[in-house]
C-alpha cells in the first residue's frame, strides 16, 4: 500500500466548519440579546436548531472518521455532542419541564464544564500540531462555554464575552469554510489565501493504519458522564435530577456510535469497552429519570458485581494492547464495586467520588491519545510491556493483530468480530434478571436499562455486525435474543406486565421458543459452545413461559438464568482469549455434525481476500498448476480456469450439472492478449473491441483458427458453440490482474444450473466449495445485473444484434458501434443531404439458423462468462 496521506476532503471539511460557524452565529445573536426580558430566540426554537446543526456536525465528523484526521473529527463530534445535549435541555426548558433559573443552571453546568475541559485539550494538541484554525476554534468555543457557566451564576458581562467568542468562531469558520467550499466548487481554480486543501501526513503508514480516532470521542463522553456526578459531589450543582439526563443519554448514544466505528477500525477491545460504557450511561440517565417518581431507585447487588468482573476481565486483555488502557479500565471496575456497595448506587458519595477520579483520568487519557494520534512522536503508554514479558515465556503466544486476522470465514469484511460484546451482554442481561422486585414495583428497581440496553440494543448491534461479516446463524441468534430481552424486559420490568398472566403472553413466548429451536438445530453444525449457549437460552424461555401461566417453580428461573449467564461468560472469555493468543486456545468444541460447504468443509479449498495482491498471486499459481477457482467480476461471481490448462477447463466444465446449451465463454485482460490472432479477426470487430472494452459487454464472435492461439487443445470444444464464442474483457481490477498472470481464461457462471446468479463469495463456497481449488473473496457483487451480450457474428456486414441487454445500455453500445463504422466508411459524406434515418439506428440482417440457435442459448442462461 502507498503511504497514507491526510487529505481533508474539502466538501466534508466545509460542512463541518460552516456548521460550527452557523451554530456559533445562532448562539452569538442569542447571547447579545440575553439581557432583554425575553430572549431573542425562544428556547424551544433554539434547541431544535441546535439539534439540527449537531446532526450536521455529526455527519461531517463521521464522514472523516477513521481517515487519519483526529483533530478535525474530535472537534466536530465534540461540538456536536455539546450542542445536542444543550439543545435537548433548551427544548425541555422552553416546554416548561425545567422551571426556574436554578433548575436550568443545574442542568446545564455539568455538561458545559466537561466540554470546556475537552475543548481545551483539543485546542492544546492543535497548537502542538500547528493546526491553527482548528485550535483557535476549539479555544474560542471552550472560552464561550466557560463564560456561559459564569453567566448562569452571575448575570452581566459574561453573556457579552460568550457572544464575543462565538463571533470569533463565526468569522474564522465563515472564511475557511467558504474558502474550501469555493475551492471544491471551482475544482481548485479559486483558492483563498490560507485555505489549502491538503496537508502532508506526518505519520508513517503503520502508525496511520492502526489509529482508531473514535476512541477520542469515547473518552470525551466518559468525561461528560463523570462530570454530572462529580459536580454533585463537589457541590457545583445542588441535586441530581431529570434535567441532567440529556447529557448522560447523549454520552451513551455517541458511545454506541464509537462502538460501531471501532468495529469498523478492527478494534474489538475498544468496541467492547465503549459498548459496556454506553450501558452505564443509559442506566445512569434512567436512574436520574426515576427520581421524578421515586426518591432513589433500588440497586440490586448482583448486577454491578458481574459488571465489575466483565470490566476486570476486559482490562486484563487490554493490557497486552496498551498497559495504560488496562489501568484506565480499572477505574470502571472500582466504579461498579462502589455501586454495589450501597443500595442507592449512583446517588451515594462513594460512586460519585470514583466518577470524579474517572473525570481526571479521562482528561489525561484524552490528551495522551489525541497527541499520540495526531503526532509522529508518542507519549509512552506501555504498548509493548506485556508483549515483551510474554515473549520470554513459552506458555502463551500472542496473536498478531491486523486486518487479516479479522477476515471472516470465507473472505473479507469491513467489521471486526462482535461475538465478545454479544456474549458479554448476555451475561449482563442474565444476571440482571435475577433481581427481585421491591415495594415500589418494577420501575423502582434498577433492572430495566441493564436488560433492555445490554441484553437488547447491544445484542442487536452484535447481530448486525455478525450479519455484515456473513455469519448468518450467529447474527440470527443475537438478534432473536436481543428482541426477546427487550420485549421481556419492558414487559416485566417496565410496568407493562402488571397482573396480566395467561394465553396472550404465553403464545408470544412459544413463538420465540419455536424460532430458537431452529437456532439450536443450526448450532449443531457450528460448535458445542454455541449449542450449549442456545440450548440454555431455550431453558430461559421455558421459565418465561411458566411465569406467564403462573406455574413457575420456586428458584427455577434464578437457577436457569445463572446457568445461562455462566455459559455466556465462558463464551465471552473464550472469544477474548482466543482472539488475543495464538496458543493455547480455550475450547469452543467442534460441531456435532460436519457437512461439506458448511463449517466442516472449510479446509477443502483456499479462500483468500481478493483485495490483496498476494491473494491474487496465490490463486494464479493454483490455476497455472491446473486448478479451477471462483472469483469476483464486475457483475457476478464466476468459475474460471486457465485456457492453457486444457484439463482444468474440462474440470471446470464438469464442476456443474451442465446442459449442452450452456457453453463457457472466454475472458481476456486486454485486447493485447488477442494480438497473436489479430490478422484472423475482422478489422471492424477489432476496432469495436478496442472501443467497447474493458466493460460489462460480452461479444459473440465467429469461431475460427484464432482460438488455437490460447492452447486449449481438446478443451476447445467446451468454449462456446461450434459456430461462435462469447468473449469479454471485464472492467474488474481483480480479474484483470489474475488474467495478466495466467493469460486468457475460460469462464462459466458459479451458480448451479437453473439457480440464481452467485453474488457473494460465501455462495460460491457453499455451492461449489468441494469442486474448486480456490476462491477469491470480495464480499457482495458490485452489480447483480448480468452483462450485455452483443451478437457480432455479422459485424462484417456492418450490423450487430443483441442476445441480452444487461447492465450496459443498448443505446450506448449502438453509439460505440456507429463511431467504429464511421472510421471504416469509404468515401466522403455530403453534408448537404440529411438522412431521414436516425444515425444511431442499426438494421441487423436477417438472422440465419445459426443465429437463431445462439439467441436461444443466451436468452436462457443468466450469465455464462
């Protein structure tokens, strides 16, 4: 790969900077009008506009995330979270949910304080990295937040100072935002001074590749939630109440985004941590919301203890990645223990004291991580300490972490594996369900967020990531269980259950049990651990059913839930351990049933990612030695063999139940591969090939002596029909590279006769895995529409026809052919005469019997290339 370069894309940068300038203008106008009796902009309208601008900034930051622009991404998403939280609070104040200046102040101050620190850190790092524009904007918004805090306590000059800071942001943002937008619109013809579009990357390729800049936003959100409780401990705010819920839930929402994008960055440990952290944020917000109806909700002891064990386990494995990160997670271990120490959980001083420590630790972590990501020189974090210690022992061997390790079964994925998070959330949901209800009813017990968020939302997230990796069964299980946890959690602990028992609830649970029976059957082909996991969940569903019909034996639900929780914990630890260490492995168990093409047949052929040059070379070596392979194309997946290996061509032809009217076709990497036979090809056809290729156009041309140039020998009979052959030069980099290495190839569709086209490498392996020697895996096909098949058997008469109009439009093919005909036209056109026949119209000659038979062939088959 070439060395990555930080190129701040002008459009997204402009959207982000102009969004910040627009929000600052809004707050500027409101700040100057604040001393008036009524604000210039009503709070409800102000809040809604801030939410819209926050969404725009989030879009801009997400578009630049994982692109080695940590300062810009951090600034956009931090200000987006700031205005999102303050926007919701403004709407609540405008609608009368927050009455009085004191309540509004208690709601706003914790969030403003945390973002003041976060923006200060971003500004300092920006100065160190000479990112003047971003650092000035960050400092200005930071000072505006600080003055706004002062203004909430002391009316006077602070509002004017806040407005002055936002005025500076407006001026800088407008200049640089419009400057880069103008550069984008004019395609760099007009560039305002100081608004250059590119910046050379200071990082090496290895450094840039391993950076997950979304971790910065996760730390900012930890800073935000910790600030809410630390401010109460320090007396900055007088109480914890519903007005601070928006800050906590904004932190949880953004950390869910950090979790997803960390999987996109192949950072499983960070994704798992921020998934767990988001559960805490939503639970904290839910606890504050409950104070509207109850004084303080009751906190079960079991759940925080289990959560602390999960955090501690995760911290141990994080130390082999970064020692500092492992120590940081220990703060959350302490926090969970402090929650379990007293029944009032988040509301007691011990838990709030740990949150104050988390605030300080998060601030230091934010500076260190942002500096290390934006700078070529690094602050030591103990990255290699544990690796060096383990290297001296023969007991444990660390696994090399790279994107190849995260390649899924049979190929390529944009996401890392999420099974660790899925099993961890099963542990949390299971042990939360053993809590008993108190005198205040189900809403008075802190169970609902643990079950709904951990067991429900995060399981759905894990299932979605598993689906993106092609793990259909695991995805089905996580999504099914996630839905069940949400439904049962809301029903039993959300006040929806009430005293209702009987048929209606039981029918729904029975449906889930039937669906889970299919999952259990599928896990027989997966692993013993998955079978035990799904079977134990079936036992939990039985306990739900018995509870619904009021026939639950005493202690059965607790016993089964504990068993399911322990099974889930083993799967959690085993997946963490096996993803961290090459050997030894914690056993997950072989499948009870092994079938070819399903799990058990994974070693029957090589399957490698198509995006790597080494993979293409490996497949080329297989083909040079007489092997057959499946590969992607610019349309669908195909089965190929080298033309200079006649036995391989025959083997490929025999790989399917093949009817006689389904011939193979010929592919070339470029028309240069036909040069040895050029003197045997019609000049019009040759020029038409040059004009049309590479593309998704297949040409049916007359069979002739030119075919002998490719070394097909006795296998030539499998290519085309006795009268014609379909030939194509695909517009696909992988296919072109492969043909450059092995020469022209014989091609046929990778789907069994009579079935739909093969549009994913998993389908190639499942259908033909035991009949091919290798598969180039590239995920879903770029197009699900077949190629356009053009009849060129009568091209010497100046006419072409169409057997099938596919992805390439007929009109464009005709236009290409007309341009070729003009080149070969003899004589001079008299432009005084105007033809009454449209120029693009071609009248094909009457088809003879041969053409009619060919038409039947290509109309019946979906894609034979």
